[in-house]
C-alpha cells in the first residue's frame, strides 16, 4: 500500500473516533497500530501472541516516549531483531498454548524490567529464557511419507501463525500383488504412522479393474469393521481398497491390485506327478498284459477253428 498510506493514517488518527490515548499523555491507539505494523518482522511471530499493540506498550513503558519518537521506533526495531529467531520456530500443534505462555511470560518480564536495567539487556535475557523453555516442549513426530493424514505430526508455525499438516495425499500408491486362483492371500491395511486403535476400517473391491476411483468399488459386506487384516481364498483379479477412519474423516486409503493367474505351482506339480504315475503304470505291467492278451488271442483262434471243423463235418455229402 505504500508509505503514503502510513502518513495518511498518522495524520487522520487523532481525528478518528475511538482514538483516546491509552495512557495519559501517551500515544493514541491508532499511532501504535500503524507504527508497529511498519517495523519489519513485527507482523510475524510476535503478532501471534498479543498483537502489535501489546509490544508497542512494552516500548512505551521502556522508553516513556511517544509513538513518533525515534526512541520508540528504535525499541520496536530492537524487539523485532532480538526475537527474530522465533520466526523459525515450529512446535507440535498441541504445544501451541505452551508456546503462547512462554512468549507472553517474556513480554511480562520486559514490562517489569523497564525501570531497573537497559532495554537491550532485558531483551537478551527474555530471548534466552524463551529458547530454554522451548527445549522443554515435546517435539512433534516427523511426517511419514508417502501418504495419509497424520494429525500427530501437525505443527504450529510461528512465522505464519498457522497450524500446518503433512502435505501428503490421503490415497497411497497402488501396490501390486501376484496370486493364484487356489491360494489364500492376506492383505494388511496398516500405515507407518501412529493411529488410534479404535479406527474403523472399510474394505472395498473393484472386480477386474486396476483403479483408484472410489465410485467403481463395492464395499465388502460382512467384514469386521476394525479388522486390519483381510484374508481371501480363491482370489479374483481386481483392486482391493481399504480405508482407515470414518467415511467422513478418512485417515488413509490403500490400494492393492490382484493379478491372479492359474493354479499354484505346487498344485500343478502334484497334477504332473499324478499324470506321470499314470503314464508309467502300463510300463511296469507290460509282461502281465502281454501274456493275457496272447492267451485271449490264442483262445479266440482255437474257438474259431473248432467251429469251422464242426461245420465241415456236419455238412451233407454230395453223391
């Protein structure tokens, strides 16, 4: 917006409603807001806890100078430069209130020291106390790639005054699984980061498809809602999906593509062994079969010869 806006605000501030001085003879509220916002860095971490006005009050108490005075502006700049390392601080999301208390305690310390020692000395003591207390806070666990919503790893960024989550998608990469039609396969819906023990699990299946489009899946009915393990006998080709968490609040989704082929190698070996046994069986019994076959053949010829002889003898003699 530019420095012209700052000058305009400083000029109009005494004439705006609600600009009564906070302290008798001190700078009005609008002066503090505008001047504090012009100091580089004040709008970052310090503004997360108490805002610009609180730190402007610290400078007024330390210098006794009005907002336009160079001493006042120098005080704000000293605070900004001294506490600038806080802009790089991140703490676990659950430690946000603890961080707030640490910084507000430092501000209170500066309020109580303005009459007994120079302001820069107090600032250095305050920043030392802040970082000593920061080391006592519990650190957030690291984000575990490649997927999933990880609330335990959420952090508070002091530089942006924001809570930040792991920048990972809910959907995990597809995993390929090879299976045979006569096998029993096991699918695990586990993740590498910590999750509550009572999270519900939803199992889904898309037959003959390799997909991560949830609209193409059908829920597997009759399966335990909190079962992290799925066992399938005689699997069918397609994609198995599992979702951790409620449908409205998912934590992670995993996908497994089943590439199912014929019978297992063990079954095929068993069939081949049986087939070879059948092929070898006549070879072992060849002599026995040959003797039986010869006997039947000899008997047949003997029978036929006997019948021919009978017919010849019974035929009438021609005179």
